[in-house]
C-alpha cells in the first residue's frame, strides 16, 4: 500500500512537471500605493514578460500589514510558484511562512527590505540602506564643517516597529555624521547631546510635519533634519516654513523618488540617497528564471549578506570627497 | 365617621399618612453620577484640565506656552473636524468608518482638478464639497433603503473611497510647491494669525466654527432634536412622526460635507496632498468621540465632547513627547483613555433617580 502511494505521488509530480512548461512567480510588496513599489511592480512585470514568466502580484493594504503578506505567500505556495519576490513588511514576523514556501521548493528573494536574519530568504536584492544613511550623514557633516560639532539634529523615523530599513538608515546617517551609534540595530539608544530627539512619521507628509513640530518644541534651534524618506522630508519642510526657519536647516533624506529629486532642485531637501527599485525587481525575475532552469541560486555581494543594487547621492551642493549626482542627472534616473 | 366592617378594623393600627416618595439620602458619588448624567461634557472638560496641569508639571513651562498650546490645536484640527462628523453619526447610534477616506478622496479630487487639470480652484473646491455630500448620501441611502448596518456599510465604502483615492492620485503626492503655483486657495486654511506667541491657523478657527454650528443645529433646531430622538429610540421616533429615513440620510450627507471641508483644510495643514496621510483618521475620530463622552449607543452626549476628546488626545501626545516618552507609550496611554472613558459612560448610564 505504502509503495503504491509513493509511486503514485511520483507519477503526479512528473505529470505536474510536464504540464507546467511556464514558470510561475509571485511579487509581494508592502503596499501597492507607494510609488516605490509601483515602480518595482512595473520592473518585475516587464522583466517577467520578456522572460516568459507568468507573474502574480500581491500587496499589503498599509505598511506593516503582515496578515495580507502571509496570505499572499500561502496563495503563492498553493499555486506552485517557482519563485517569490517579497518586500517583507515586517523583517521577523514572516519567517515561518517563508520557510514553508522554501520547503515547497520556491526560491524566495527579499527585495528592498532584508529579513532578520537575511538567511531566512534564499537571497536579498536591496539597497545598502546603511550606506544610504552614511552618504547623507557624511554630506551633512561636510556641509556644516566645524559647526558639525555644535549641530542640533532631529531624527524623523518611520514607525514604532523599528524595522530594518528604519534603523539601518537612521544609524547609517548618524555614523556618517560622526556619532557613536551604540547598538546598530536600535534607534534612539545614542547619548550624543547633538541629537535633539527621534519621532515617527509613518513615511508621509502629515507625519513628517507633525514630528518636526514636536521636535522643534523640544529644541527650536534644530539645524539638521534626517528623514526616513522624501514625503516625510516634504512634511518637515512645511513645519519649518510655518515658523520661518526653512532656510537655516539642512534636510537630508533617502529614496530618490522623482518628487523628492525635484525637491532637491528647489532647495527643499539638501541631499538624498537614491535607490533603484526597478533594478531590484528585474534582477529578481532573472534569478527566478535561472533557478527554475538550472537550480542555481544568486550570490551575495562580497562582504555583505545581500546583493547590493546600488545607491547614489543626489545633491546640487556637492562636497569634496563624496561622489554625487546633480538633481538634473537624478531626474533621469528617479523612480515614481 | 362610619363604622367599619369587622374585617376593616385591622386598618386602625396602620399608617394614616398620605403616600409619599421617600427622601433618600444620596451619597456624594451618587450626586456626582447624577450631575454627570445631566452634563455629559463635564468628564472630558475635567480630564482636559487635569491633563493640562499634569503635563505642565511633568513636561515643564515649555509645554504650557501659548505657542505649544496653539500647536496642539493645529495638530488636532483635522481629526477634530472628522470627530465632529463622526459625532453626528454616533448620536444616531450609527458609526462611520469612512470619514477619513471621504476626506482624503475629496482633497485628492480638489488637488487633481486644480493643480493637474487647471480647473479654477473655487470650482475644484465646490466639486470636492459636493462630492463629500454625495459620498455621505451613498452611505445614508445604503443604510436606510437597503437596511444595511452602518458598520458594514461604511466598512465597505471606506475601502471603495480609499481605492478611488489611490486610483485618482496614482498613489502620488501633489507637492506643496505645485499647489502654491497653481492653486494657493487650496492652502487657505494653512494661513495663520499670531496672537501673543500663539499661532492660530484658519484651520483651527474652522474647526471651532464647525463645532459651534453643529452644536447649534443639534440643540436648537427641530432637526437636531429629531437626530437625538432617532439615536435614542428609532421606533419611538418614527411613531412620534419623525421622518427617520430622510433625517438619517441628511445626517450622513452633512457628515460627508464636513469631511470634504476637512479635506480642504487638511491641504493647508499638511502642505501637500498625500493619498497616504490620515489612514487611521477614522479610528482616531472615533477615539475622540468616545473620550469626549458621547455614547456609542446613541442619543446621548454633546458634540462639544468630541472637541474636548480630540484635545485630550492631542495634549497627551504632546505632553508625553515633551517628557521624552517613547511613541509606543503614547499609543498605550490613548488605549487606556478609551477604556476609562467608556467605563465612565457605562457607570453614568446606570444612574438612579
């Protein structure tokens, strides 16, 4: 009986293998509202078409919507996907379902946000978010020169969950600026007196404005503002403008969205680190194709636990020793 | 005096006083309960005063400065307006989960028309405000004509309006600079007057005006009494001749209108038009209403309570932040405020004569 069962399973597997000449893949993003993920979806869809892969796309409703992402991964497992590209909305919570997917034979690639540990997925294609932070930190310190020793810094972070993108950018910026970051995975454990405070923005304009107002209440003389992304930076700028301080404050950010780059050229944001969502997605699709055809997994960039898709500093006020692109050059490469 | 029949003679020994109510002695607590029953806004006002004093002591003089207090007003102004709309619905024993979605959708419509399609800002705003009323009418008609529960109806329309918002905006913010260039009128409510250190934005003034007007409508007009009657007992209201369906639809339309106006004001507050802002606005508005002592069971509570409720949340957030407390403890504190507020409401409802 047992033997019979085994052989019929083998037969079934063989049948399924023969039937699916097409490769199935899934793309699961944090939301389908953020232009970053919209661009990622565009890149993945184009690459999938070019490679003859049938791609299904899923997204959470809001940042942090773990439920929807778990359900999406389960759907992908059920549909026999060869590969799953996912931007985990929570770097730890999705581990069990991702392990299930890998056990079921899918290649899982984290895009943009690494899992913790990164080895939960087969590979990670991401911006080096720490490096992105370091670049704007170094730029801000160089811009201030000797005054950097007396800077008053506001840190506008994402949300209370402190996910990896959040602490990597935050701590990268601080290290680039020359501040002892203590625990590199913790936000707000620094004791440098130059940091006025941290507040959360949810990565949008409304949150950015409110957070900036709050921190200015703690110290009205803030002159350096780090922001998790460009919408938050735009919000912070509005708060500064309402008290007439928009010209004496350096705002730095990370992302490289087109409205953000435009804000660089108009002097709203001083410098931003640009990342490349389209590249992440197309590389991801290529990797799934290679995996389906040859069974080889993608390799990490040397010295990192992920494949680095690159980051560029965009500013119209370049400083010595830090390579950067102008906003005009940035507008040709921006996403969204 | 007539002679009693034998069987009545037992009455001679009984009390001959006329029947009367007993003047029972009330405890202090019972009196408080009674006063609060008659004046439901007392609790939020007292809590607001106490929390102001508490944070003045904890967070210091900077918290109590005119500038910071006016900043709190600015920060709660949009949620305050949504809470005003929410109060109208909750007084009818309904609930509206779509308030924030209507607000964002209408701000996106106004912005798209005025900035991207070159429609005169005045027209764009009028279209947005009418759109808000239509969205409210949709809620109201589904609830009264198809008899869907308000919770389910607005849960559905919340998603529908949010999806439309993403579709129309392409999930992209409209930048502050572009609004300044093409349609500065959209930012009208971001203008401010400075009075002795305080910065009062037109948005804050608008919020207060909305509350005063709605308070007047609810308390001084027949329509307002009908709204309370419906919330208290729908069937009784119907039998006493109130046209309940028509009144309910008007309540949802008015709430939609207030949301659309809040959408306009939010552009002035935020600076840009962001389809992602205020995602939790519906829950925050319900929080303000509940903390403001308006009963979720309908028919009881003053709309002014919602204003105080919104301010209490703002004071807690500002005060805790200035005291250097982590964000998660702000969320924690607001959670307890909600539970305590509802517990007090339940206690007041048990009032005995």
